């Protein structure tokens, strides 16, 4: 059963219980004035959890008016096509560079299948195409009104070239640009899977989010936090550290396997140093496997060389 947490008036965080695990992937419901929005609907494999949570919160899925995705990775947008089939009034809002992948997800699915193989369906479920007439492209600075809230799209590359954060003056829905922070821990991890990792662009996105002065940050992995400046500082510090460390390892001759092994040990030790447990370190590993993070760092350095 999904767990609902009120993050702010009219804003509910839903734990989608991805892979049956608590505190891994969230979706956010924003309601008011007859409008209902979902921010990051999660993968197709957790659609039933999302629909159940909407019903438990008193919302008929057919009443959904807006679906905003921060970016088109499967854990954030995989359920979009199926959700819109259950919500005939809703429109999908997405970054210009992500729209085509939701209208035709074949490239995303082919790429993911190479990585996940026969685990693809269990992890991510189906990803259905979104009809073009239901897609609304948002450019940097464009606004979407949901009841009394006005959500402004912010181009925030670094994790993905098709990434938006959404800000309403109080809340910052940061997707993956704001990092991963599980179970309210004092540790923020940069998710660095290939192919789009760009550390300078990500740092610029972090600076932009920091300058907003938001009262609360709401990442998709996982819930809200009020220490926004500290959160973003910790994320940037670790991103810069990992980029410099991995550059040194690669210069010394490390291949992907060795880089993965060393990064796994390094990341595990970081969680423990922040006061976490071995279980917490494993939860971070489940959120984004180390091999994917190492591969993203490797690609970043290869592209820059």
C-alpha cells in the first residue's frame, strides 16, 4: 500500500513502493481549485500504487488535469501513457527535449532493455506512448497553474538534458537535479547514470535552485526537506568530489569494473560517515546501482576528453 504524507497544504507525497521497497520512489499530488496534478508519476510497474493512493486521498484518477514530469527516465515518467488513459482530461507537461521520447518511447525502452534484460518488466512495467495532442511542451520559465499554485518550469540540466525542476515560490520539486536523499538522512547522493551527466551544467543548475530561496525541497527519491541550502550544498560537494576522484582513478588506468568497485566502497563509507547504517547504504544502492553511476562518470570524462 502506498503511503501518503502531507508535504504542504494541497500537496501529498505518495510512496510508490517500487520493488516493494519503502522510501525509494515518490510521486507528488497537487490539488486545489478543482485541479489535480501529479508531479513525476513513477514507472509503469507502480501505476496501481499511484492510482490507489489517489483514490485513498479522495481523488478519482479521471479527475486528473495535469501530469508534470521532471524528466523522461523510466522511474519518473514510465507510467505517463497508462496514467493518461485513466485520466482523459489530463495533459502531460514536459521539457522540449523529452517530449518525443514520451510520444514514442521505443528508444528509451530499447536502451533500458540492454541494461536490465529479463528484469525489465518487473522493474519498470509497460511504458505506453502518449498521444501528441495531449503533450504540452514547457520551455524554461513557462508556468502551469494548479489551483492557487503556479508551478514554474526551470531548465536544470546536468543529470539529464531534458530535466525540469518545478518551483512555486515555496516548494521546489527537484526531480533528480536535487539529488537523492533517502529517509531524511543527512546525506545527499548525486545520481550519475549515463548518458547525459554534465558536472558543470549540474553545478549551474544547483546554483539556480539555491538562488530560488525555496522553503522546502521535494526530490523524487525521496521526501521533502526544509534545510534546502544545506541539501544543495551537500549534493554539490559530493558531485564535485566524485568528479575529481573518478578523473584521478581513470587517469591511473581504472576500467569500469574497477571504478565501480571503488565507487561502491566509497559511497558505502560516505553513508556510514553521515551516521547511516549498512541498511541505509544498501537502500541508496537500490535507488541507483553503483555500476550505473560509475558508467555515467566514465562517460562524462570520455566526452570531455
